[in-house]
C-alpha cells in the first residue's frame, strides 16, 4: 500500500481499480485546477518553486524536493498504511473492529465532520493568495507556497473520502468546496477564522502557528476515528502539517529576534516606546501581542463549544476521539467529569461537566499547552536581547464568538466587562486599523533577491533541505 501509483491523480489507494471513482475524481480535477488558478497564489503560477512533493507514505524518504510550477504540482490521494486488525480505541464500541465503510446511522455526522475539515484547506489558500506580492524573502516566499500546495493536497484527501464513501451527496459537497470563498458575504467558508483577512506576513505567521495548530489537534482527534479511511487519511496529513506550524513558529520568532535585537542595539529599553521602535521600521512588541490575541482567540473558537452534545456523540460512537487517545486511562469516559468555569448571571462559577460533553475542551486544553511551548520560545528570544517584555496567551474568555463565552465581554486576563467597557479598550488588545496599516506599510515592497531579507525580520538559522538561506528557492522575475 505504501507505493504510490503515478497516474493522472497520484495515489496509493488503487484508484485505477475503481474506474467509476477514477472518472468522478478526474472530472473534479479540472474544476480544482480552475479554482487554483483563480484563487491560488496570484502572480507566481508560472514560476519554478523548490517544493516538497509527497511520493510515499513510509517514514523514510516520503518526499521529493525539486523545482515545480505550482499548477503542475502532483496533488494526490495518500492514506497511511492500514494497521492490521485495528480496533476502535474509545467510546461505546471500544474493542470492536474499525469500520471500512460508513455505517448508515453515522453517515450525516461523518459527512459533516469531513466537509468541515475539508473546507478549511482551500480557505487558507484563498486567505493567503496575495501574500507573495509582499514577501520578506525568497525563503519565506517558498515556505508560503509549500503551505499552499499542501493545503491543496489535503483538500484532495478529503474529497477522495467524499467521492468514495458518500455517493451523490459526497460529490455535491466536493463541488461546493470549490464554490465557497473565504470572506465572501454570500458564500463564506464554514468556520469563522477562515473568513478573517490574512493580508500581511505577521498575520500569516500567527495563522500558521495558531490556526494550523488547531488543524493539528483536529487531525489527531480524527486519526483516532473508528472510520478507518478517515483515520488513515488524517494520519498522513499530519506528516505534512508539521511544516506549516514550523513556518509560523519560526516566523514569529524571527520577528521577535529582529525587533528585540534592534531595540537593544539602539538602546531602546522600554517596549512600550512604540514610536521609537516603529521609527526603525520594526514590528513593535505590543503590536505583536495584539496580533497574537487575535489569531489565538479566533483559533480557540475552532474547537467548538465547551459543553457539546455533538462532541459527546462523536466520542460515544467512535467517530472522533481525543488527541493521542492512548495517553488517557479511561477510554469510555462514562463516569468522569471536567471542572469548568461557566458564566452565570454576570459572574464566573465552577461547574462539573460530564466528561463526554467536555471533549472539545479536553482537546482545547492540549492545544493551549502546545501553544504555550511556542510562546515560551519567543519570550526566551526576546529576553536573550535584554528586553523586558513577555508575550502572553490571553484568557479563553477573551474575544470569543463560539461557546459559553460567545456573549461574554472580558479583558485578556479574563475579567468580565460591560460591552461598552470592552469596546472602549478593544484597540489596546486587538489590532486597530492604525496597527494594521502600520504593519502593512512595512510590507509594501517584496524582496525577490535571494540574498536580501526585509528589515523587519531576522534571517532563519538554516535553509531548506541542506540548501543555504540565500538559495534561489523561487525563480521569479519581478
């Protein structure tokens, strides 16, 4: 199963043995290419890009690196190899054989899960389509395109499941995935964070750190699924997802490094002296905190409501588990509870929620802990330059639009506020129009010379696949 058939649609699912499915996907392919041409990276479709292309699902040598024009990228369908005699690892059917077909009673719910995940993939490409025109370096430009083409491949992975297991409904859903548009008033993407403008590189780095990290935990939960084709699909997607989070984590770190380093070099000790930092053409640290607040809270919403009957059903039936389910002792979760802060009558009270109903919050816990590790790295970089400033993850109550805090106003520390008080202070906590205009002013001119780097960001420590940082990762003529 690990071998990839290099057909019109590369795959390791023996697509050629199912002519009907093959014809259906080959009919979808031109619509996908049309979408990519219209909504993919604008202005770079004919450039040679040094890209990683999946060629196997084995742990060793699974990818090839070479120059590729993006419309010719070998998007394909790759599932991790099946686990022999795999059993359901949680919920009411624990210990039973996993499903190779969709149980009729779970058909609608599974389709909803797959469509929601699938919709995020093209959405992020649409959000980022103009970023190449303001890139800080050729190295970063290549990383943007690597993220984009892999999001496209992840869409292919989900569309294969829809076509293969959900009949006409699945085919219609696959078509709709190419019809919705990020931020469109009439046909927006399904989840809020994927309709948020991502028009500058600080947003891109925050998105790939926070929002793609949500993707990691959703994929980890789906990789536990009793529906084995979904599990195998998401397990391989996780292999590619790691690079997306690397781009975000190191991107923000490099911005921190450059800003703090230049502050130290110019004797600016007070991070609150925003004007002095901005005169150097840098992203000031308080503005970085605002961008962190925005993208982190938007990403928190992606996990769904804190108390969720849907989450309980998904767990009970085996459709969606917890990230790394094997680390938990109780795989039934029938008797346990989760202590949760709940807003009631203008105050926060502590309540015990049935564990199954708190599964979204359990997954969010793991996400928050993982985010904190990255933020700690950024803070160590700032501190290494002698600058007294600490980036912080805001409270889960702050700036929420989904779940029990959706109608609650709170400051970044979690203190409850009136709506008027929140609106009065909002620009101190989230990027204001002036902040966004300033950040974009740093990025008006792209850097297409491989030997140059924009002033506002430090160079990475090393290049890609053994190449130097100033390698010609994208052959682009401005």
